[in-house]
C-alpha cells in the first residue's frame, strides 16, 4: 500500500509540473492556461487526499498495535 501511495503522489507531482509548463502567467484564466490551473488544483487535491489517507492508515496501525498489547 505504501508503494502505491508513493507512486500516486509522484504521478500527481509530475502532473503539476506538466501543467505549470502549460501555464501562461500573463493570462492565467484564459484558454489552455485555465485548463492548466484546474489541473494544478486537481493534482494538489489528490496529493492532499493521499496524505490524509496515509495518516489514517498510520493511525489505524497504531490503534491496532495498542489493542494487541
């Protein structure tokens, strides 16, 4: 599971990089640049959700270990 989450985070970071390269800083909310802004936001949301998922799995593991002791 850990490897899968890391791979997904790396893919999301790669998508952020690609979308930043498509971004037109003079007109960020027009044409292809708007698509890039939306893509950056979506990739950031994915990274945030994966971080929350990772932390919840760690908490679940800690609770499981404490119940076994």
